[in-house]
C-alpha cells in the first residue's frame, strides 16, 4: 500500500486513535492540538486517556518516525511540507459539543478551516471524522472556498475503551463526498483493514453515524423497558434477551439492561438528531421516546433503591448511607461525561441519601467529591462500610471478584442493588447478601 501524508487535527479519543492507527498502517501522520501542554505530554509518551493498546501504538509510531505531535493545525501542515511533500489528507477530529438548542457546536471545525484554508495544497482532501450534523461537509466546503480541495465525511465508529481494536477491526468504513476521486483516496487509506466500504454522498455518510448511534440508544431504551416489564410479569430478562439475540436480525450485542445509557456520544447524538428532525419539521416520536425512556430510567433506579432500602415505594432515603460502586459511564474507561451513574447519584442526593463511592477508573476523586457532594474513596470496602445499601452502577468486572463476605460484614445492611446484573448470585447468596437485579422475577 502506498503511504500517505496525513494531518490529524485534534488529539482526543478520536484524533489520537486515528493518528496512531493510521501511522501503524504505514502512513506518515502529524497530529495537531491547540493545547500546548497536551502536545508536550504526548511528545513525552503520556497519552492521558485510558485506551487499551494506544500508548504502545503511539510510542511505536513515534519511534518509527511516522508519528509526531505539534501545536496548531497550520504547524502540522508545515511539518509535513518540511519533510519534502505537502499534506494529502487532513482529518478534522475536533470536539463538536452540544450547543444551543441541542445542535452540535461547530466552532472548533470552523476555526481549523479558517486557520488552514490558505495553506492547503491543491488536490488535498479535508476529512470530517467528528460526529457532525448532516450538511457539515457541505458547510465546510463553503467555508473553505477552495474548488481544488475536496471535503469528505468519514465518520468514526469507535467505542471508548476499545478504540484501537475498533479502528483496526471495523465493521465497515463509511466515506461520503461529492468527489468520487477524493472518496476513493480516503477509502484507500484503510485498504489493509479489509472492511466493507460504503461509498456515498457526504450527507448520507453524516446521517449514517447519527442513525447508527440513535439506533443503539433505542435498542438500549427498549431493553431497559423490557427489563422493567419482566419484573412486573415475573420473567427473566437475561433469558429473554438471549432468546431475542439468536435472531440474526437482532443480534446478542447491546442487549444488557442497565441504569440508563450515557457517555460523550449517545446522549449528544440523540439530542442532536432530534433537533435536526424538529428543524426539518419531522416529529421523530420514536427518538423522543428513546431519550425520555432513558431519563426515566435514572429515576426508576432510585425508586428501586428506595423500595429495596426502606421496604416502601414512598419510603425516605434521608440520611441513608448508600455506597456507589462505579461512577464512569461504562467499564474500562475513566470517562465521567454524561455518566448514568452520576445521574442516579444526583437523584439519590436530592432524595437526602449520603453517598460514598468507589470506581477503579476514577482518580480525580477530589474534583468529583466537590462537584457532586459525594465522598469518593480509594477502595470499595471503605465505601461500603456502614452502608444501608451498595448500588452497582458500572459494570467493572473486578466487582465480581471482591470479598463479598467482608463487604457484608462491614456494611450496615447486607443489600446490593445491581443495576448492571453483574454480580454472581451464588457468591452473594453465600455471603448472605440480598441481591436486587434488573428484570428478574424475584426483584419485582
Ligand atoms: C458509542 C457507540 O457504541 C460507538 O459505536 C460510537 O462510535 C461512539 O458512541 C461514538 O459516537 O463515538 P461509546 O460512547 O464509547 O460508543 O459507548 P458504548 O459502548 O456504546 O456505551 C454507551 C452506553 O450504553 C454506556 O453508558 C453503556 O454502559 C451503555 N450500555 C451499552 C448498556 O447499558 N448496555 C449495553 O448492552 C451496552
């Protein structure tokens, strides 16, 4: 494969993974960020995020001279040119946070376009990798005002925690552009991965990303609703989802009930698509219900905890000590953005509960403690000591391996509300702990 010269602008999850993985595929990559300290740390090999295999890929790329880090998109273009040949592809991997009215805020994309417009060589391709509203590629092309530079939409489908694996083993590569030649050149960057390619127009590529994330969110809201119904009808959601999942049209993945879905992507993207639909005068009731079901799920978890702790649907949680096991939005990450665990914690706090938390991925305990008025401890046993209930909110597998007899001995009440259906029932039964799960007959 012919190696390309690539600039990657933005070194967050998406940008850093994209840069390191493209370098591992043999391309020459310069990654740029506006944050000087971050660039210094990356140069020193400190990647700053928890992502399996990423640190190794970064250091291999740097050692091989295929990967480097600079401050500013313009500097990245200069660095590639100084190597002898100008940039061929510039990836935009900058944040697109939820802006006013739920619409993605494109300020960062616009700033990079502004900074690099005059510098991009003729024939170069600008690629949008961030999740951006439908129409952004067209808007980027307008802002660029360059007939000789093509804009391509190439959304990423990485999951946090398995970003490197997902990049190198994608289910598909999606590339959209008005320029067939530019689309093919971007697709060729991934040729070695052997994934199915969807070549389309830019708006459709942008829509694919939203449609996929919103579908995943809908799948989770659906399964959480099914779990609730299972409790009322004395059915077991684990068996129900297993039975559903063997249908190839449904699949086993993404069918685990939980305290609600969160993270930096699904909440942002569902709200953004709803907003886009509203603006297009389309009442997307299914998506609205998907979001509402999730918001309700946080309160449902609190209701479940209330019933388990007080024995009454309207019992008071005031002064009850609740230990929270897990704060991140899912296991395997240190990311707290839009975490369902924090949403549940906030509602418990409002209900007057006293909270102590432990999360193996969270080291900035002081910051969270202050912001959320909860105590974050360094070990699960201290968090559980004296608790009226322990609530599992994130599916860290290490929770399965705790000494549950010790937890039961030190807690005030031997009660676990397991919102991820994570723990081994037999182990908890041996420790004489009451184990309340989601969607199980006994927990109705
Ligand atoms: C999500 C998508 O899965 C990726 O395909 C997409 O590329 C990414 O957003 C993005 O747009 O960048 P991510 O945010 O890393 O990835 O998280 P997920 O693994 O999808 O989990 C989202 C939420 O759903 C978490 O709160 C998780 O705990 C919850 N979840 C997931 C469940 O409750 N049950 C499940 O079976 C799966």
